[in-house]
C-alpha cells in the first residue's frame, strides 16, 4: 500500500464489501477507497505493458476479495503482503481464487498461459507488525499444485549489497498515477533504482511511518513507482533473477520526496523456509523449491566410463649420488606473515561528556540494527574511546543520545564532544569523519562506512 499525504496509506485496495470486516488501520484504507468515484483498481506509475511470458509466476488476486498481487514461489505457495491478507483470511479460504500467470484482463489472457486455483490456507509471520508495517509478508497455500514455474527469491540476502546503481522492477495492476487513479487492463512493470537504507531512513523519519532497515527496502525513480493496488506484488531483480521485495507502502505514488517501500524478502526467509519446507507442506515433496534444506537433489545422469588406457611402461633410469660429506642443510623457511585483517576498516569512536551531570551514550549500529559498539559516559568530563574494525560494504549509524536533551555544550561549549576517526593499519588517524560539540539536541545520527547518500 502507499501512504497518503497526511497518513500512511497501503498499496492494496479492498473491495467495498470488506469495510465491516477489516479492523484497525485497514478500515482507513477501505474508507479511502470507497470515497473514490472510480473503480478501486491499482497500477504501476510510469511503466509499460509487460511482454508475454515475462513473469509467468506473477499472481493476481480474485478481485472480489482484494486488489493485490503476489508471486508463486513454489508449486503450492504464493508470497504476498500481510496487509493484503489481514482481515481477509475467512474469505480467502472460503471462496478465494488466485490467477497465476495473469497478463491481461481480456479474454484469453493475451495468449499467455494462466491457471485459476482456489486458496487452501493463509499464513502470517509472527513478527508481522500491522501498526508499523514491519515484516509485511504472507503466504497463501493453494488447494492444488500449480504447473507454472515458480520465481526465484532472495533467500541469502542479496539485497544487502544493493547500491544506488541497482535497478529493480516493480510489477502490478495498480493505479497508473496518484491523481487520476486510472487502471490498466494489461499488467505493467517499471524499473526503479534502489535507494540506500540511510537515505530512505532520513526520508521517512518525520512521517507517519518509520522506515525499518531490517524488514524494508526502498526504490524510486523520477515519476516511476508502484501505486495503490500493486501491494503484495514482486520487486524483481532482473540481473540476479530473484524477487527481492514485496510491494508494501509509500506516501502517495511517485512522490518526488518519498520513495516506494517494499518488504525485504530476505528478512522473512527463515519463516518462509519454516512454512514452505515443512515435511507436510506439499502434496508432492519432490516439488519443494531448491532453497529448502530437505529438497530432493536433482537427478544426475551417470556418465559411461571410458575403457582404461594402459600407461606406457618406462624403464627406471639409475641415478648415482655422490657420498655425503656433511650433515644436510635445512632449507630456509620464511616466517608466515600475519595476514592483515581484511573486509573491514578501522575506526576510533570517542565520547567526552560535558560539564553537566548527565548521561550520554553512543551506539554503533548497522543498517540491520546489528550493534557493534555501545559506550556510555555518566560523569562530568568523562572520556571514553574504542577502536572498532567495522565490515566494509555496509553503512553504519553512530547514534548519540544525551539524557538531559541539550547535547554536548552545556554550560561550556566545547567541553564535551563526539568524535569519529578513520584509522590506517597502524592505528594512526587517517581521516576525521566527525569531530564536534553540538548544542540543543537530544539525539544525533552520523553515518559512517560505505554509505551512498
């Protein structure tokens, strides 16, 4: 779902008959849709029509339930957004249909193969947070296996290495733009650049919903975005041939200041394996996807061995050695050098309290909220420092919090400071990343490491 100008707005659209059955913030979405004069339908903004057989694993929901998309990830499971499923479980299991391979709404599906299969069950991850839209993912189990080829998904965290030059593809039937709310009859797709986590975090820090680095990724282009009705659909990495995101939420559509937000598929990978790879998860266990640890090994064709060729017989050549007159001299052995620590860069983090009796702390966290360092000073003028070799190709946050709320300058500016230094291999200062006293702020965040802003 996408976010409205004032409050968060989901990218799915619900049939008006759902208004009495949806609860919580989902009611707001339903009411917003019911106020529209046009049919509640969604579509990609700034995209183009999908060519035949491009995404045979794309799934369109039965529109009597909700306007959402999905991805076939095994013969019997569809990956979609939790906010599409929430409040719709009963209708999905009683009369829901999934249209696998949907390409267009014309008769014959624009000559592409399509299957219509009933829903058997739905599953939500235990860490799904409806109010914060964290881990916005769900699984729909089909009553019978699909013959379509499932999509590959990001199980191993490929999205953690994306940069701003990475192009991803959003796919769906959502609104063509936010203002006109026009709907397509043909499936749309659009390429949108990945937005680094630190940039996305800053974009949404003052909005109704906060960006959660662990469970979300961002992507946006100039006038290009997913929109209402694309929820649950895939964010596809063409280069790696994996689905790495699920359309989740945003502020309007193609808003110049706000990128689209997607569920990070790798963040729910353990849960996906738990459900999809269970011993009773498939009617035919040979249909388990390859990323299941208990998936059957591919059948290999045994090669026919070639007849052995006898090796030629060679007569030994006698070698006469001169008599030894002294003890053998041992060959010199070079000492094994200590390998340098690779894959990380040394930083020195220092914190000095000001002249006010208060507690200040500095925490170093990765975009995934992995904590590498925590320092606390709680005495007047107390100083602490720590050297940390933080992993490369990651962006890290230095989070400073002053309990009194006035920063590091009261009453004497400069009496306290926050300092981040980049070191060389000899632990000598190579670069000052940040060195400052500052006033009037309870919290300050500095980005270090491989960050693209």
